[in-house]
C-alpha cells in the first residue's frame, strides 16, 4: 500500500512541474530548458518509483550552469520526511573521485610524487615484490588484492583509515603492477593514508581544504554514524520481494577515501562541472583524465577513479557509479556537449542500472543514422 502511494505521489510530482515555482526546497530548474528537464525528470522519478527507492536526488549542469536539481521521495519513510536538495546520501565508490581530486592537487603543489614508492610517505606499509607508487594506486593497477565480500564492510566502530590497512597490508600482491586494472577499495584506502602522511593532515581536513570548502559543496562530508548529521537520509535495502527495510549498521569511516562519503546529486554535478571548467582544476584537468597503457599494450579503461569511454554514437563520456549498503549514485559527464548529470538514492544501488543516461538524452543531439548513397 505504501509503495503504491509512493508511486502515485511521484507521478503527481512529475506532471506538476509546470505549476511549480522555479525554486523551492525540493526543486530548482531553469525555465528555458523546461521541455528537456521534464523528460529528464520523468526518467529520474520513474526510475525511483519502479525500483521501490524511498528517496533520491537528481541534478543537471548544462553549458556550465546548474539547470535542474530536485529531491524526490522520502528521506525517512517512518517519519515521512521528504528529500530536499540538501539531503545527503551515501555515494559509495563515487567517494574515490573526491580522493582523486585531492591527490592530483597534492601532486600539483609538490606534496606528493606520483612515481615515488609509497614507503617514502608511509614507511609502515610492508615492501612488496614490486614497488607500489601513488600513481599505481590512483589508476588501480598496483596489483593489490580485492576484499572478500565478508571483509568489505567488516563490523567495527571507530576504525581509522590507517588501522583498516591492517586487513591487507601483509597480503602479497595478486599481480605484478600495471598488468591489469583491478578496481578495489583497498587501492583508494591506501592512497588516502599516503595522502594523510605526505600532507600531515587527516582525510577530513584534506577533503574540506581541497574540495568542499573551495567548491562550496555544503552537502558533502564524511559519514560518521556516531554523530548527528543534518539532512542525512536514512539508509535502506530491498529484501527478496522488494520490500523496503532498514539497512544494516556499518561505520564506513574505515573506508572513507574509497566509499565513505555522503553527498547528493547537486553537489556531485557541481563537482563534475568544476572539474570541467573551474580555474582551480586547470592545472590538473588533463592529468585527471589521462589514460595509461598497461604492460599488455591495452589502454586502461579508468583514470584517477573515472571510467572513460565512448558510447555507441562515439560520444566521449567520463563517469562513475557507486554503491554501498543503504545508498549509491551515478555521475556522468559529456565534455563535448558540456553536460553533467548526477543521481543519488537511499537504497543499496545496483551497479547495473542508473537513470543518468536517459536523463542526459534530451540534452544530446540526435545522431542521424548513416544511409547508403544511392547508386
């Protein structure tokens, strides 16, 4: 019954766009793009309802400006608290994009060297069969093992980022570095510790100093389950019959630099737009999206946390998805079309589905099919 009511409310929200004020606590939009925004909004709201997601947020930057941002559904289903544009969600591996931005700024100012052995900054980490450098961690080509499913969210409270390194620091490398790209939260956990040691600042300080304060991202911060955080959403999961249940308790600060942040679609889209346009990132922009060639001669698919590829129409895309218990999201950017689209939600997200591509479609030019020349 509650889920049917939620679907009905989302449909009413969708068709009520033209009667909405331009800016409310739940929605902002630019009137000149109202046609395209209605299509994008339909995709976001239907995706939320179809997947029994209690609450979500969606945002779009186009031609360098925010044109749409909205909170959809409920942040707390028990208390009927609506999602607003300030609601904070768990974003999973999207956290790595913030870590990558900090890492590249530290390289720019000379605090880190991408080619130095990490023991230069963190001598407590055991020497392995091959040298591990910050660059190998950022590109996830260090050959470090991936966590077992039962280890990824191991229980525990107040486990620091450095203490969590104990889980794998004595494990041999799975592969020789730069052979394959193996995404693992351990890469970015270790990179986070190396950054802390090199700078003499903890991750919270690095995040605020290099990203959130500089870019005015008011809704992005570390998810501390032991403190009250204003506008933080509740966290949910779906059981086997798609009923919404409360997510299990996890303290993700132990993985803060890989998947432990809170944010929302508007902050993610603002961050993406800054990566593309801000003078602040002008000195590191090319490096962030620079691909490397692996030892097998193949070009890596990821660079500094970003997945980089061309879609079937040949359009260049930078993007990333993230998922942890109780939340997740997606961020994609079409640099050739100056388009940034973000989505977050408060239920454990599937990495196989995301509405951001269908949300982007109304803003992209139609690709005309090639026709054979008449003889």
